[in-house]
C-alpha cells in the first residue's frame, strides 16, 4: 500500500514523543527534522515540504507554552490537519450535465493505468451512481488498447464503443457521442491515447478532442508510483486542457506517496478517485481526511465498514449468527464464515483500517492466509454428512480427508479443535447475553 513507509516513520516519531512532558523549541526542531526526512523519502516535492514544515513549526511553537497538552497528541493533530490540506482538504465530486450525455475525458501518459481506471470509473458510476455509462475507445496508437478496453467493459457490464477501422480520434469520439445520445446513455467515458512523454502532437489531439466534446470533466490519470514527476506532468496537461480532477492509479502498490502529497497543493488539481486494487471494483472516492488517518496509522474505520457492507450479505450474516447462537453451528457454517472473511481482502490490508491495531508483518499475514487456506481445503474435502455432524469423524475418515486435501491427520485434528473452540465460545456468548446478540435485532 502507498504511504506504508511514511506511515511507519510517523508512528515511530509519535511513539518517541510519548516520553516527552511538553513541547519545546528544541524538540520541535527534532520533530520537524524527522518529518522532513520522512517526506523526502516519500518523494514529496521540496517546495511542498518547505511550506508544510514552516506551517507545522508555527503551530507547534504556538502550543509549546501550553503545559496541559500532551506533546504527542498536539503533534499528531497538527500534522494530521496539515496533511489533509496537502491532499486537498475535502472530497470532490464529479460534475454531470443536466441535459444530454455527460462527456468525461481521461488523459495521461502511457502506462499510468488510464484504460483500467476508465473501466473502474465506469463500473463505479454504473453501480454506485446508477448512471447509464458507455466507454469509448479513442486510443488509435497503442496496439491492443481498444481490445483491452472492450474486455474490461464486458467485465463490468458496460458497452464499449469502438471503430477499429478509423484513424481519426476526433471523429471516433464524435461518433461515440452521437451513438450515446441516440441510445440514451447519460455518461460517456473517453479513453484517450497516452504517450511515453508529453509531445505537441499528443496535446494538439487532446485540445481538438476537448473542443469537439466540450467535456464536463477532464480527468488526469496519475500513477501513484511516479513521484515528483507527476507534478510536472499535471502542470503541462493543465496548461493546455484545464484539468478538472485527477484519478490516482496504483495506490495499492508500494508507491512512496509523494505524488498524492504534492499534486493538489502545487497544481490545484484535486484527486477525485483512487485505484486501490486489481479488481474492477477497486476504486474509491478520494477522501483526504480518511487518507491522512491511514498515513498517520490511525486506521480508517469508515472504509472498513463500507468494505464489510459491500462484501458481506446482511441476511446471510444474520442467518449465520442465529445458527451459531442456537447451537446448530456446524462445519458448513465455519466454511461460510471463512469465505465471508476472505471476501473482505488480505488480512494485512484490513488490519491497517482498524484504529490502534498493531501492524501485521507481511510474513505473519502470509502465515495467517496459509492457515485459512488450509482450513478451507480440509473442510471442503469432507462429505456433506461429515460437515453437518463432525462427531462421526473417526480415524479412518480423518485419514481419507487428510489424503484428499493433501494434509496430515494432525492438520485435520487442528481444524476440528478450532471448530470445538468456536462452539464453546458461542455457548459462553449465549449465556453472557441471555441467548441474544446485543447487536443483532
């Protein structure tokens, strides 16, 4: 995940501050020095770092005389507020036309993830905003660009307008708009061509496309891994096209995060969405406050709740809880619980969303994932009868299950012990709350 190294540095700094009794000019300078190193390592623009540190210093020294405030809490609050400002202060929505199809142009360099982000945005608008969306492939240069967009469009159930025989991007875009208009599409996302670097030919084509389409949104797709280079790219695109917002791709990668921290502050182009995974639905509205919380290691409980609501069926969850509380919990239910948990994503990524949760190392996360996979495989190797009535699992059956799952009999016994422990915990819970879960209505 982007910002991971930056987050670790901030958390170590805040931990160190817990031993301080008050803020002084000396420890403020030490704090700012460490923050400067952290931001430089994140590949943040030098001008951004300079302004950020000056503002933080002024505010920290203003609080230094207040002996009633915990230094760690003061610094966290100030740094958090200033990072939110860097990231754009607030959430920015897309603009839509009140009449006729809304044209949205996606622009950016080749390799920035533009085509993938086009399909993710289409999927978001279709499912979250109930828009009737159409994709339009107008990249006539990159081999396979139209095929890729068409395949992604099918994946998210969105029609893709293509004209492989035409070599005029402006004409394809114009024909796509007319098609959308006469077929009652209310939104068209245009996947324009990118280049390895900005050139006059590329910009001339984009200017002509803007003139023809009069788009409500011109969104710049920025690779989160591009660092400070993203700022220069954004400035050049903005000078020619007046960019209305940015889409930050690959924010789930090991990018250092400098692009996200620099672009809004230096160019005025606010990040509207970010790509946070490989799946077509892995796109989220960019929220500076929530992102600042993640950077400072304070989690993002809102994102966690949204993930649970999206991935887990509420009726099925209630049914499973009722079975657990009634004592009818069997290995089928245990398997369903495992499947539900897996839908939420990797354990390490989920842990980062929970405030106060200690960081799970990649090694520990992999071990936990392997354990879950092993448990799942063992249960799936059982017959329906065995899952419903684990008491019949004697030596002969355990050997068959172990052979069928490629495990050892000891592994089968471990799963059964885990199951027995869960049943015992449910009984204790039931007696504690008088047979009712306090959060289940």
